[in-house]
């Protein structure tokens, strides 16, 4: 596969300086001005690669708001270091507040990427590059913009909707949050454009780029989230004839030597084994903190102990499910001693340089499409043979018996459970819970999970009791708070209800 190289765009500054001295007004020869860039197809492709590169930074911490906040994962608690309590740990214990630095980074990273996308799209609109290349580049940019806004609207609810670059700093202070309906309208428009603009496949050198199938799959997920079930069905069915299939072996989805394979609809690209800065390090983030090299494969490493599978998650697997041991392990062995702390096994593969693993991150897989399609059919018309067939395709690959005789309600329960184990630790669980429950239902569900975790923690806490505010979920936590710095900068932005 051809590596997608990072190319970070230079954000335009709003402040302009003037001076009579010629040397102060001379163009810096080490920088490329945006006025002379975007002149040919190569430059547009470089800009596009920069947009892809920003997906890495966003994906590196996406587990916090999509797995860690849910009942899927917890942390390997460190009683001697409470430095993360106000930051990343808050996502696990439901103590996130507007001043949380991870929230600010999440917001900033998405909008930084959006600026580059908007600017590239504006330049693309008036360019005269090859028509086919122009369509493909535009489709990819619009897909990624829709992907970012889909994340933002599910994280925060109403968000700032910007599809054009700002021409002066004053415009930034007039930005206000747009209603979710308007944000979703833009997401839908971008994805429909992407479907029309994108190719079904690329030559081998372009594998890993966004395709028509990815745009259709994400649009189907948007419709499923909005409970527009007939549209979800018709959209997702268009993915079926595009050449995707399930791997015979579930493990092949995560093997770095089989990236962008037959089941991959879209994945964020990483490359380890070199010093180019494109590596992933999920195995280091997710391994138990005292496991040293027992999980990572490199001695003298200090894993982070984040995203530890919960007892509740481990119990969700049915007996004989072939996915369980591939997705997680319930212990590790260090110096001949078995340590009963579970860890995510899905991204644990040999690599050649410490800290530079080669795993891509799966965003959309064909099994996800099948499960979404089955769910949408069930919600639209009931659990007919077709809906059962999509669900059972996924179960059969996992070595499980086919389900029969389901009602609409029991199918709904079964498909959500199947999504949990099939897509475990791939950043789906929180959004699945959110879209299938009301705020009150989600709070009650998470409080029930919290009671179990507080009574019998997955990982020992070294004698440290839970804080009184830990694991107390309220309805308003259906959404995250708007970052406090954004409201300080722009007084026209309003905080989400329930946060101070």
C-alpha cells in the first residue's frame, strides 16, 4: 500500500503587519504561500494528504469519548499518580467539565482539520486540474468534513457550523452554535456529494483512500442515527454489490500485513517501522501499566493502562465466540507470574521499533454495514429473513449459532449486543448507546454499570476509594461540555445545559 504522507497546511493568520523596510516585506523562501500553492494536481493531493494526516491525531485519542466513556473499558488505576484524574480519567468516571484539556483538544483538532478542508475545497472549486482528479479530491474532502461534523454533533449536540474560511478575525467572534438539524443537513449534503464524486476503487497505490462505499456506509450510519430507517436501508444496500466481504478469519481485520482488505470500508492509515512519524501506538496506550514488555513485546516500556476491558465487557461474549481471544486477553504473564489484569489484544502485533507499531484504525468495516442494515430493516419493517440473514452472517463467522424466531424487540437487543462484541474497542460503543437511548435511559444504563464497577472493580485500586462524584451519571451528560476556552474567546457561544 502506498503510504499517505502527512502534509500539514499552514493556517492563514489574520494579523497583517506593514513596514517600510524591504527586508520585512520580503517573502520567506522557506515557506510556500497559499497564494502560489494549489496550482496543480500534485499540490492538491499534498493538501489532501495533510487532511488525512490530521485524522491520525484525532483518532489517537478518540477512544476517550467513544469507548472509555462507555461500559466497554476502564483504566488500570494508578494510586501513586493521580495526574490524569482531571484529564483523561474523567471520561471513565463521568467527571468531565468544561475546563478539561482533552475536551479542548478534541474541539480544536476537529476545527483545525475543518479549516484546512474548507480552504482546499474553495481553491479546488476554481481550479483547472484534471476533472476526474478534481472529483476524487473533492469527494474525499467532503467525506472527511462530514466525518468530523458527525463526530462533533454526537459529542456536543449543537455545534458551530463553518463551511467557508473566515476572511477576518471579527467573523470568528460572531460564530454561534447551529442546531443539530442544520449540522446533519450539511453532513448529509457532503456525503451525497461524496457518493457522486468518489470512485468505487483506486489503483493499488491509492488503497486506503475514501471510496464511494465509505461514503454510502457513513451516510447509512447517519440515517440510522437520525432514525430515518427506510433511507438507511436503501443507502446501505447500495454497499452490498461493491465487492466487500467478511474475512473468513476475524483476526485478519487487524493484521497490519492485511491492511485495507476485503472487509475494510475505511480505516485511518498508520505506518510503523520507521522514523517518519506516521506510526500508531495503541498497544502501548492500552497495555496494563506494569506489564512492561509482556504485552508490547519490548522490555523496559511503560504502557499507559488505558482502555482496559471491563468485567462487564468480558462477560458479554457468548461461550465459543471466536472473537473474544482475538479482541482481548484476561491476563498477562510477566517473569513467570500470571497477572489478572485484562487488556485489549486487537492491536497487538509484532513491530520492529519500540513505540512505533503499524496498526491502522478501523473506522468502517463490512460487518458494521451488515449489522446496520439488519438493524435498519428491523426498525423499518420488522425482523424478516433478510434482517436475520445479515445478523447471522456476522455470528457465523464468529463461530456462533444462528438466531431465529426473534421479535422486533429481541432483534433490537440482539443486534446491539452483536455490535458490542463484533466492533469492540473500535470506537462504536458510546455512540451506539447514545443513538438507541434517550438521555434519561442512557444515564440509568450507565449508573447501573457504574454500580457493578464500584462494587467489584475490574482492576484493583490499591486501597484508594472512589470519589463521591465518580460514576455518577446525569441526563445532561448525554453530550460533552463546550470547552471553556471557546466560551471565553467568544461570548456568543453558549454552554451545554447542566455544565457550569
